[in-house]
């Protein structure tokens, strides 16, 4: 579970929030606007796949 803390920015896809995981690890959570186009949704998913490959320590 992730606890959203505060809005830290806005981007082309949506907002970015600071958050905290249950193990107290700080994370950034990117959201997608509900009005996003199909192309934006695909780009958002591609970015998520790429970001998942990183180990942010």
C-alpha cells in the first residue's frame, strides 16, 4: 500500500505526488489524466515499463 503525501509537480500526462510505501520507502507516484488520449495512454505505459527496470536506491 502507498500513502499519497503531497503534489510535487504536473506533467503532460497528469500529476506527480510524493508518497510513502508501507516499508517507509519514499516514492513518486505519477497519475494519468482521465482525459488522456490513446496515444498518451500508450506513452504513459511505455514510460512505466522503462521506469520499472530501474533500481532507485
